[in-house]
């Protein structure tokens, strides 16, 4: 190594280490694992006001949605879309009965979301969300945006069952 190269190395800045992506930062094209199933992220809906993200996940022909919210710690819920219909966002009940389960309204909120990739609502905008839970910890999520409802049924996922495989 020449003397000039050694002197240059003394004054050069160190190469910054690559920051690993967290589940909150994943975007379409990334790969993650949830409960031992590997998924490709195909869409992302981000609610900055709540520091929450809903990732659209694809495993072959199966589509799932991972709701991630950062509170005191990261909370995860894995959802599958279900058929259902509600008529008016002003008339969403506090108790819903579905397949012999009773779901109780746990949280209701609204906020601006940004959508990226393949999501149930292709454009960002104001979104209203109702989150329900049954006595045996089953989850139900109702979203309303642009005059359209989406319903999802799911379950909580422990943080140890979620990891990033490959991030772009």
C-alpha cells in the first residue's frame, strides 16, 4: 500500500453500516416470515398518525394482511379478507356476530393513509377503521375508505414469530 493511500485512509470517512429494515419499513418486493410462512410483500398502507402499517402479503395464490402498530412495543395481527357487507359507516355496530363468535369493538379511529403497491384501496386518503376482538382473542377489522368497506378476520401474532427475510 502506498504512502498516499495510507494518508488518504486516515482522512476518509468510514463507510456507514447498512441499517436493517424493520417490519414497519418493509415495502413491495421485500420478503418476510410470519408464523413460519414466507410471504412476499406486495402492498403497503401506512397511517403516519398512528405509526401503523398494513402489509399486503402473498404466499402463492393466498393473500394475507399483516397489521403492525408501534406502541410501547410492536403489535402484530395477521388477517384474511372475509365476505361481508355494511351499508353506512355511521351505522357500524359496537358488537358484531360472525360464525358463532361475538366480536366487541375495541378501537375506532380514522386518519390519512398512504398506499403503495397492491392494496385493497389503491389510493391513499382518509380511512376509517374499527377493530374488534372476541372473548377468545379472535380479531376482526373493518376498514372504510372512498365509499367502500373491507372486512378481515385474524389473530394476534407474537413478535418472535415475525421476521424480515430479505429487504430491498
